[in-house]
C-alpha cells in the first residue's frame, strides 16, 4: 500500500503525536508499504534532510507555508494550500490517507484524500477543547468555545472512513458528542527498548547527582500538564527522604512558570532539569531510567507516548484518575492512581512506592508486562487490517456508483 500520513505535530517538535507518527511510519515501512509523512516545514535553523532513526524508505515532506506558534518552541502550523502536496501525489497517488490532526496539515490530508477518492483514516490524539489547551493558543476558555471546538473536531472525524482512538475514554467522548463513524481503540504503540547495562545507568544517574530514589517526568512543559501539582507533591515527599530527586525532561511554554514554582517551593537543589532532549538520544541513552518512578499530574491526556515508553523501561507509574490515564495506570498493579489536582494523594502515592521496595519491584514487572500489550507489531497488524478494510470499502462504494443497482 502507498500510505500518506498528515500531521501538524512532527519533529523537531517533540510530542506524543510526533512519536506515534514516527513509530507507526517505521513499522509500516518495515512491512514493505510505501509511506510518506506530510508536516509543517520547520524553520531554517531546525530544518533536516533526514530524521534520525526513521526508516530511509519513508519520504518526509515539509509543507512550505508554515508559521511558528510563538509560545510553543518548534511547533509550527501550516496553511492548507494543496499545491505542494498535490504535485507530489499527482504522479504517485496514495491508496489511503491517515490524518493525525484535524487542523492545517490534517485538513489538507482530508481534502486531498477526497480529491484522490481514497479512504481517509483519522486518529484523535488531543483534547483541544480542554480549557488549558484553549488558553495555550490564546483562545477564550468559555463554554461556547469548548462546544465549538468539539463540534469542529467531531465534524472533521465524521468525514473519515474510520477513526482510531488510542484510548476508550477518547472514543467515548467522541461518541457522546456525535461521532457516528466506525471507531477502533488502538494503542499508539511502542518499540521494544534496547537497555544499557545497569552499571552504565548507575554512572549516568550519578553524573547528574542522583544518589538515591528519583521520580521522573518526560514531556512538554506547559500549563495543561499540571507540573506544579507534581512539584508540590514532591516537596512533601522530600520530608521523608531529603535525598530524593525529581528529574524533569523537556521544555515548553511553561518553562518560566515551572522555574518560579520550583523556587517558590524551595526545592531547587532537588530538581534536575535536563531541558529538551532529542527523541533518538532520549531512547538510545535510556533517559527514562534516570527515574525509579514515572509521574504525571496532567488531566488532559489521551494516551501519552511518554507513559508507554516508561512502561517499556519497566517504570512504575503515578498518575491522576483523568481521561485516558487509568487505562494505562492499573491502580495497585503497575502503578498508583490519585484524584486530579490532589497534592496530598499524589505525594502519598509517591512516598508509598519510594518506601516499599517489594511493591516497587512487583510493579516494575507489571509495567513490563503491560508494555507488551502495546507492542508496535500488534499495532501494525491492526492498522493494516483497518487500512485494507477501508480500501475495500472505498472500492465497493466506487463500483456501486459506476454500476448502481436497478
């Protein structure tokens, strides 16, 4: 199959959507499919000829008319002008288009799929109608704006042949708001990780000043991630173990606010900020293993790839009972759940895993077992089946139009 993926979020911008597109493109290419990725063209300083770790047979095209998102480093938006992608698809038309976002690039993919009369598959990744996301893009978080955003998103995905939802929570949200297209719950998928020897990991941790237990968060630093809740909980944990560390990997529009919060809490000597780490280096050097437990306080997550990767590295999890998090954090099995924004409960979960080594080891094994259920090979099997069914359905539809029943 010739498959075209359209996404507004792609490298050099690091996000769960970027990682999902990257991983799935690699898996589909390994299976012998012709894969192209269309995304907003990065700035001149961030431009690249090849993407490290991406299969060399995957074609990557930057849509030329892209503009920066001023408060989110490296994220750009493209206007759907069609000519650039039209020229690339004219000679070698796709069998199928898969859109991973519903705005600039995604809209271009949708319309080009309709122009080529091929099926369009859509994946809903992000709750853009959440107030924290609206504020991030300078949109008022009123009831009517949330309703309008949901109406647009649901209307967009109702024009797809099939919807892929990384979590049941998201699918249920879409259905409750009017989605009537077929929808399959399917993980974003994770590759099997190559682990460094334990002595190298210990030396890596020590080089950053980690001598004892450490908690880690990996992801975008922005308001909707509720990082201040995790930091406040960590401050309480420090009363039990002053040697504990909090490793924060990533950057974003919330950098200044997070730094202010760290200073306000007086935990500067216990928080390690690495800043942005490129994805291939993040995985190759096993950055998740700088922590003993992965923590998140975000209430807006669908299926964070960072949590999937934490599972693959065998990290127990601590997360809120919100959106898709409970579908990954099996309370009492591979991690612990707390009520959203409840600092005391989050601190209690963190302290419990830090103080009970037997429980921690038990949850490490459970995390590795959970990771196996999100194996990228399984995701590839499911995607191929969805794609083939959609293509067969489109052919039947075309035949029905050519030879209508009398």
